[in-house]
């Protein structure tokens, strides 16, 4: 999706899409679904930016990113050793899931 779609998306619409994604993949937490959706919409592509934008502790985001990577839904592209900022990318599996919802 384009950046234009992300900028036009309201908070309520974003949360509705998170709920739809959780319904389509019950193993996803709301936080995990939010991370995947934010990556898909181009809202953010790293853990620190997600934590800042959504007001969530970075440690919780890092834990969820690790879980999503273990499930094959995210690829860790880079990790800053000092700050733990983790750059992420969607996998084919998560892209397919996001297209279905």
C-alpha cells in the first residue's frame, strides 16, 4: 500500500484492521498484528519507531518482533547493538496473510 493510504488511515481504522488480522490469524497478538500492519502500510520499519509512534515500551516491541521472526512472519534486517533498534521486513508468509485481510 502507498504512504497515502497510511496517512489517510484513522486510528480507529488501524485498530479495526488489527482486529481483522487477529481474527484471520488467532496466534497473533494485537501487538504483533499492529507491527505487521504498520510495516505493511509503511508507517515504520523498525522497533524503536514503532514503540515511539504507538507509545509502547521498546522492550515489549522487541519481544514481539522476536516472536514474529520465530513464527516466520518477520525478517530481522538489522539490529543496532547499542540501542537494540531492530529493522524489520515482512516475509512472504506475512505478506500473503496481510493481503487476505
